[in-house]
C-alpha cells in the first residue's frame, strides 16, 4: 500500500462497562445544561483558554483529513464594532423584509431581533471560515471534500469545548455574511460559515424555556 502516513498503534481509551454507562450518563447530564446565550458579559477571558478550545475544534474529523477550516479570533473592539454594524444592517433587512411570516413566527418565542449587542459585548468573536479548496505554494487549487459536514462537525466540537470550559456561545449566522471576508481580509478560498461570540453570560440572564425532543422522537431502531 502506498501511503503518505505511516500507521501507528491506536491506543484506545478503555473503560469497563459500568464505567462506560456512568461516563455516558454524566456527559449527557452535562451537555444537556448547554444553552445558547444572547447576552454576554464583557468580563475578559484568557487567550490560552480560547486557544485550547480551538485546538479541540481542530481535532474534528474531516473529509480526507483536509481540515478545511480557519477560526478567526476577534478581540479588537474596532473590528467587533465594524462586524456589529455590518451584521445589524443585514439583520434589520432580514427581520423587516427578507424573512417569511412563518420564519418570524417560529422565532418569536425565542425573542430574537435585528439588534446584536453581543457582537461588541463578548470579549471574543470566533468567525469560522470554510475552505472550499486549498492552494499549494504555486497557487494551484487542492481539493477539499465534504467541507460543509467537516466544518459543521468542527463547530460542534467547538461548542462542546466552550461548554466544558464553563463559557457560553451562540451560533450566529448573520445572513448574507460575505461582509466578514472583507472586514477580516480573508483569501478567496475561504467563505464564512458561522460566527460564535465567546465569553461569560451577562449577570442574571434568562433563556427561553425550550424543551428537547424525547429520545423516542429522535431515534429509530431497526
Ligand atoms: N440570523 C438571525 C435570525 C435567526 C434565525 C434562526 I433559524 C435562529 O434560530 C435564530 C435567529 C438572527 O441571528 O437573529
């Protein structure tokens, strides 16, 4: 077999069956506590914490191990302001004319609107870009595969790592979000995927009392 990678032993983590169930239940209980938060404290967080979370995100599986993502870390208040102004401009148009009646009705219980103060309040904004292709040193295109799936999985890892660290985030998708390429001066092979404010929740916030679907409503056994 011709391969660029030597194969090395896989040292699987191992637990006995009781431990496995206990760990699965403990993780479930913990991840169930995660909520999307829209009001952020400006309390700073150390960059080491952000970097560690992003390393976890970057460990996600990806098509042919191409890792087709870039995580932009924004803390500069001037850039955050620029992003907020551009995002709110798009969102105002969304809420006032582009979103359907049904969509607005579905969002009403969540209390969202076009105003996005969290884009300035949160100490960090993580702007995730997907790389539709890569470029070699000569500028030739190199293919990436299952980009949408890969970057989506990496964002899932990121969100879980944020919760694990005791921080909060929100999957924000200002739409359209091309303005992020310009503001952050990204190369042409990168397209914005998701914007995640990162920080502590503001004091005494509330979240909507949503319920998660029951297991029998999300699983089919064969
Ligand atoms: N992107 C808009 C609208 C929005 C859409 C969905 I679907 C949500 O679950 C929440 C919001 C916004 O961020 O307000």
